[in-house]
């Protein structure tokens, strides 16, 4: 060994093996909002999460797809609402009994399940729900994150 401390030198980033999320292909967000705003929980979003994870496990795809919970803020959506990243595909009305079809079409083939793709552009996720905007409580801010940033930066 030319230098006895050669092993102490950090490797260049390109030379280090990728360990985290090396097999991750999709990140699926499923709305679990139990409020009156979108109603995804009332449309059994919890069942969809369980069915999706079970189907991914059966197919050995748990390392390729991360499933997380979110609040969709899509008032009037059929629910439950799902968002698939990095593709940016929004789904609504996709139920637990369609989890196998969703995994086959979207995850395995990489093609959106057209019958359940949300119609029109999704509303901004940072939108303030009307019931929050109407609230007069001082403990509840009705500002969006964008408005707060604008106020701070002048």
C-alpha cells in the first residue's frame, strides 16, 4: 500500500455503490383524508392502501414501489385519490378491488390505467379548504405556504 491511510480517504461519489432506493421506480401517494373536504377516507382509501401493498408484496415489487399517505385536497374527487410519481399521474375512483389491475398496468407495464386517471388538471395541493378559510380562530392560519413565503421575502 502506497499510503497507510489510503483506506481513510472518502471515495468519489461516482465510485460509491448506490444503496438507498436503488430499486425504487414509483412513489404512490394515497389520500387518507378523513375530513369533509375530499372524502377519500369515506371511499375506503385505507382498503386501497392495504390491497395495493398486498398486491405489490405478492409480486415481489415492494422495493420498487413506495406507498405513502397524503391529503389530496381535491374537493369533489370520486376518491380515493392516488398520485404516482415520478410520472405525475393522478387517479380517482380507483378502489381496492382494482389494485391488481393498477399494479399490472401502471407499475409493471408503465402505462396509466386510463379509466381511472383524474379528468382535468388537479387543483393545487396547497389550496386552503373553504372550511379553513372561513374559520375565525386565531390558532388557524388560512395562508397558503406560498403566501407565507411571499410575506417573509417581501
